[in-house]
C-alpha cells in the first residue's frame, strides 16, 4: 500500500499562487484499489507528473465544496469512467459536493454523477466496499457539510481531518488512527476560524497518538516559514513522529501495518 501527495498547499492564497501544488493525495494498492482524496486544482496534471494513471482510480473521495479540495473532481471522474463510457468507480463526497448546500455547489454535474456510483457521506456514516470501509468524521468548517475520512482496511486506519478547526471531540473522531493526515493551514498563536493551526494539530496528535502524523494543506505563511521546524517540535512534544508532507512525497504504508 502506498500513499502519495499530489499537492500539499491549501487555502486560497497557496492555491492561487501554487506555492505548493494542490492535487490532494492518492492511496494506491489498498485491497487492490486506488483512492484519490480531495482532487484540488492540478490533480489531473500532478497525477501524470508523478507517474500515476488517473484511469486507474477506483474511488474518489471529496471532503467538501471548496476549490482547493474539489476542483479536478469532474475530470478525474472522466478518467475513472474511461471517458464516461463505463459505469465504474465510486464517488464518496459531502452533501455540498453532490447536492449543493446553500451557496455552495454542487461541484459535480449531473452528467458526471451519471456513470460512477455516488454516495453522500455524512459524519458517522460508514460506506463499505469489500474489505475497505470509509467512515465520515465530524468537522467544524465554513462548509457545514464538510466531512473528514477514516479509511479502514482490515483494522488498519488512515485518517484525514479535512478542513476543520480544533474542537474537543475531534480526537474521538480520529481515535485509533495509524496514519493521521491533518489539514494544517498556519503556525502561530492567532486562531483562524474553520482551520487547524500547528498548535491545534499538536494537541490532536498528542491525543490520538497515531503511528505517524502528517501535515498537509499548508497555507502560505506556513510554507514560507518553516513547516519542518513545527513538525520537529510536535514530534518532540508528543512522542509521535510527525512530518510535513512535500509535493510528490511517497510513502510505503506496508511498514506501518
Ligand atoms: Zn481547504
Ligand atoms: Zn475548506
């Protein structure tokens, strides 16, 4: 099983400037399947750039209806369905992405929803496909339907916070995570509504105690300062190996199973 980051930037300004790429990440060879999570702008191009075939995606997970998370969803659905010629693949996404919520979305057209299997995922919902189960986790974010993911394969847990601010039950949502991937937008004391700071991530990592914690979705201020300085500190303070993902970073997950 392999985890690869096709982007590690997040938020409006990191996305617009492409200080870091914004293609989301892939989990490959999990129960024979490939999963693309949060295909932001560039997901298609970065797939090819890093040698991944977008036609080999089996599941597309989209946490919410902000462009840095959904932008390339439709074109990846075209890839997944072999140019919309086959009924194949499974899209699992927030209500806003599939149906729209207030001013947001829907971000996948009816046409693109016509070939793959479509599931709306809400926090607490569990969707099973053979040996993989995907559970929605709670968030507190600008898109009220935003959902994080717990991807469980035979008891091995990959958790993704999606965009959320810190709240006390967040650790419960991600309890048991082996790999904890957090969307962390900034460092420093000042809070930012709807997002995690490095301080919040430290708290979460400390409570969850995963085998490894990975920061992604880094905002401009964090990118321009030193994300690695932050992860060194989190590692020291929590005892959990914590890294800041870089564009293209590939990890063999078998070592953690
Ligand atoms: Zn975001
Ligand atoms: Zn967002």
